[in-house]
C-alpha cells in the first residue's frame, strides 16, 4: 500500500470516538505503530484511565478495508477498526466513525459496537 513506511508523527490522532461509556483515542506512536488511550464516563477529561503503549500486529486492510488495531492487556482486548470505504452500502448509525470490539477472557468476544464521533 502507499502508506507503507509512512511514519506519522508521534501523537497524531488516527481515530477518536466514544463507545460504551468510554472515550478512546488511537494515536500514532512515531514508529509506524499506534497507541491507545481510554477515558471512562462520565468525566472524559484528565489523564486516561488506561493506556496501551502499542498495538498488536493486525491484518493489513483489504482493498476497501479500513485500518484495524488490536490492543491487549492482561484483562481485555480492544479491536478497533476504521469505517471501510464501502460502509455506505450498509450505513452505520449517524455519527459513527469506527467499530470497537471489547473482549475479556471470561466473556469471550464482545459484539462490535459502533464508535461515535466525539462531537455528539
């Protein structure tokens, strides 16, 4: 892909949205990867409640795919995807900018939830 080898500056926000009472922000780590910060409702300000310094490798996007990042700690796994370019074929709810699946060892994989733009 044409973005291969493109180093985005550290801290550049790749995706930020609100899902299930959490504000999540995926940002470039300056080394071709990404980090995740999570804030919990109701107060989305201040220091993040949880941070994941780097993403696990994920499948490269399909031709009409979107970037997907996987962040894990001992308790939970966040799988975060941008909207694919063919999302208009089955449009997500208004204001959606991505999808997030949160899974934990005892609950297994959660369902993919639409992640809404912060302005809502």
